[in-house]
C-alpha cells in the first residue's frame, strides 16, 4: 500500500524546515498580513481587520509537527472537527460542514458533489500557514461561506527560499515525507512542493480487527513573474491523490450490530483532484489602482469499492473567472479603498454509477456574483462594508452584505463588532440524491440563508499577554435537513420551516512566560439548536492549550498540546426503519508532545507522541479513533 511513498522517501531524506528563531518580532510577523480577508488584491494587516480572525503561522505548524491540517484547526476558537476514514468535517460557529468555504492558495477546493471539502486530504506542507475568518463571509465569496472561510496558504519562493525536506516513521506502519524548493529573483519567484503520507492504520470498528490505512500524495507548484513595472503574472496548481480503506455500517436488520460500524473487507476509496489558478495583476496610478484577472479550476473524482468491485462514484468540476478592481483613496493616516469584483462560476457534476441504475449525465449550475467593498482605516478605528448580488440560473437571485467596525478604545484595548448575512445553495447530492436509492433528491429545495452578528474585545497587557473575547449570535432560515417519511422511510432532504439558531463565546489568549516559554490557549462555548433540538457533532465546550519551550540559541524546542472536545450528540441508524436516533458521544481530551533538537547546522532530529494518554474516543458514532502513536524523523535544510 505504500509503494509510491517508500519510493519517494529516499528523495525526501537529505533535504526540511528550519525552525525560526522565536522573538516578539516573529510573533508580530506571523500575525501581520491577511491575504483573504478582503477581495482587494492588496494584503490586509491584521490590526486593520475588524472581524474575528485567527492566523496559524508556519512556525506554529512546525513546532506542533502538524501533518493533517484538520488537527491544528482544533486550536482555533469556534472550530469543531469530526472525522472518520475518508471524511473529515469542519464546522464553524455551529454551522454545517458545507457552510465553510475552504481556499487553498486562493482556489475554491470544495467537491461540487457534497458542496464541502474533505479536509482530511489536506496535508501541511513545509512553510505553509492558515487563516481562519469566522462569521458570514458570503458578501465577499458568495455561497458556501455562511460559517466563515478557512484559507490555506503554501509558502512562496520569496517567503521561504532554498531547499528543505523531512522524513519520519513510527507507529501503525506510518511513513511520511515532504520536500520543498523555493527560488526567488528580482522579478520572479517559484516554489515546488511534494508531501506523502502513509499508514497501515488501526481498526476503527468497536471490537474490530481490520486495520484502516491510507495513502496520500500532494504535488504543488506556485510562482509569479513581473514582466514589466506594475504587471504581475501568477499561477498556482496542485494534484492530490488519496486512497484508503474504510468500514461500512451493518445494514442487516436481524444482526445484533445493526447500525454499528463493522469490519468490511475490501471496502476502500480512491480520490483524485486537480486544482489550478492563473492570474494577471496590473497596477496603475503609482499602484493606487489595481486590476486583477484570474481563472481557476477544480476537478475532483472519487470512487468507492467493495468486495465485488467499484460500488459508487462521482466526479465534479468547477470553473471560475474573476475580475477585481481596487482603488486606494487615502494616505497612511486615513487609508480608504473601494473594490469592485465580478465572479463567473460554473459547477458541473455527474454520478458514475457502475450498475447503470442512476442517471449518469452531467448536471450543472451557473452563478454570477457582483461585489462592492469599502474599507477605511486610521489609528483610532477600522471599518469595512461589503455587498454582493448573486444571479443564479437555478435559484432566485440573492443579495448578501457585511458591515464591521473596530475602535481603539485605549492604547491596548480594541472593541469590534460585525453584522452580516450569508447564503448556501443546495448541493448536487441534495438536489438529485445518491446512486443507491436510499437517499432521494429534492429538486425543489431553496437556498439556506443566515443572519448573524458578533461583538468582541481585544486586550494587550504589557506586551506579554494578549486576550480576545467574542460573543456571536446567528440564525439560519430554510435549513436543509434529512426527512424519513413513512411508509418507506427513504431519506430525502427538505427545508425546515423553523429557525436554526447558534450563539456562543470564543476566548483566546497568548502569553509569554519568560524568554523561552509561550502559552496559547483557546476556549469555545456553543449553543446550536435546530428546531429547538441540539444539533449533532457540535460540542458545547471545546478548549485547547499549547505550551512551547524553545532552547536558547535555537538549539531545540518542546511543545505540549492539550485539546479537549466536550460531549456532543450524534445520529445512530440502529432502528430497522432507518430513521436515526440521537446518541450522546462522550467528551475526550487528547494530549500530544512534540520535540526537536539541532544535530548540525542543517539537520534536526524530531519526534512526537500523539494521544499520549491513549484516550479511547469516538468523533462519530461507533467509529473508534486511533490510540497512542510515536513518530520520529529528521529534517534537513540546504
């Protein structure tokens, strides 16, 4: 199962990530720039953004030895993660998983079939970073951004020049490798990356013996060139190959394990995805007026296999073209900007039913989005307003907006608030159903619509402690849920007439405990109800703490990570009618320990223990998650 991983490991060994020397300046740099918080092509300083945002820097990812991006998102307030083999979901502020827009190097990567991105396929590349914008962002990005935006950014050749790599191995037959090369000149930069993950896995059925392994390969490239003054051409692309085993639920109603996950020999999945973006940016009037043209592609194919061959499959494609024009109106003391954006998008999808029972022709949807955005910033306040109008060939036209402001109430105190609306169009699987006939589509579904507000405060205490607190409150109208009408009890989606409500508190802190020790902590309290009933897979309490020690002279480091996931409801299909019943999943706490040491000026040895206390837990009903694992490896920089 690891043939191509093992074949490439020798290449990866010998060339990785240098651990940055930590300082207050490094902290400020890690939080200085946001790329995706505005439709303007100009980066936005975090201190000028009036909304709720978290930045996971490349240093954070390196110190915590993150491999699956979903894991580090557990350290972000407001984010809930639940995963099984082949499907890991994110929920922001109690939203659905398909209400979260995921961007990878500016490319929308969600699968048109489900309308969401399988975040478990995203592996942390050397030098990468992550931005998390919480709260409705449909005014900037349209459908899919009700809960917020998660933007993953690989490092450019200018940000991280040179060649680096890592190789590691450990428990459960795990072998991981990554390599990266970055180059930069006066008018160009270029970066290439490769990431490979492989594990034999462990059983994930209660009492099961079948190991659930996976392999993943990511190849990426990005770069830019300035052919003339004020002109920049850029591109980004990646290929992702994922494959692995999974277990099915027991569908034999006479079995004592009916509805539970059981060992399912020969069940596996394969997924191939190609993403690409090309753009042209032209600046005029001494850089004050910019025009940006871009086109992007997402092409995803997924197949499932059983004992008798391919059992299910689908493929989808997204083509998107954008034009963004931004004009800077003011100077440094009172900066203002006006931005206009136009997005033209076409999504296509088809079933690839191997049995010939389902319609296998292409279905498509087209959307045109027009965006207007205004931003203003001074030493005392920041303000932003955005409005978007979407014209869709399947659904009624929709208008969304967002207004946000922040005031510097005192030298170390910032108060902020935001109000906005969001929209989510039904996905293809909701409109047309599954191949196997157990889930019947509903072509009359209406888009989901949300309205929400937030208020927060950011406080600094002497430069050694930063605190942030946010209260949010939102409502979702026309929520799509799954109904099981008698007498056949076949699942079918419908729009709920009652409101779905989400409210909660997000707290975060960053403390410097002496010259070599820092502490990052986050806590979220959530009350999410659908028609007055607690929504599933949305813990009421989530917390994390990351304690990091760095040796003097950049000789090494140690990081202790504690992540707590509170008890939450889930659905179990243990009734012969196939109508789900609600079950309670227990709370769990995961403890990880990561450390590294400098061997030579170019080589570092590292290791980590994940699930140090060997916690037994389930993120999804009856799917058992892995126990303790130990990983060790080398990183080299040239």
